[in-house]
């Protein structure tokens, strides 16, 4: 099976995702990915990237090879990716098992870290990502 491709910051988004998104197509794709990641009975490979991933393909802000939501959105999402990749101690372009990425997220990311890791994210103020990381750490997801 071909690895799922996820950008760095989406490794955190999946834990707090509640069905909000940029378009119905994006929400459907992200929901599909989230369902697989939250299924404890499945383990599979994930290629971590710093750039467009499988979910971005369904985002209305996706340009040919970059985020075009605004003039600075590509730099912003690249920084979010880098923040998470660095926090987890992993490398962009590498393939990891889902179980490893979840374990490292649980061990290395605290809900309070999101203020820094996700700085400037439009979804941060909803609090769902902090709730998702807290639930992951508590073992309630």
C-alpha cells in the first residue's frame, strides 16, 4: 500500500479535527484521513512532507504547487510544517508508521505547545486542536 502523504502540521490537525474545513471536498478528504489515523486497528505508512499533501489536493486554496489562500499563506503553512516536524524530531520526506507518529505526538507535544507550534493558524482559536492533543495524551481518543 502506498503511504498516505501528510504535511507536518496536519500531523497535529488530525487529532483535533471536528469537520470544519475550507470546502466540502476538503472536509470529506480530511475526514477520511482522520478516520484511518484514529482507527487503532490500522497501522500504515505516512510520508511526512513540508508542502502540499493528500488533503491539500481537495482544498480550494491549492495552487499548482503551493497554498494560495493569501500572499503569505505558503510561507505560513511551511513554517507550521517545520514547527511540527522539528517538535516531533522527524524529517520531511521520510516515511514513518502511523503508530510511531502518534506515539511521538503523545510524548512530545503538549496542548500548551500549540500556541507556538500553530501560531497564526485560523483554526487555533476554536480550541479543538488543544482538546485533541489533550485527549491523545490522556488516552481518551
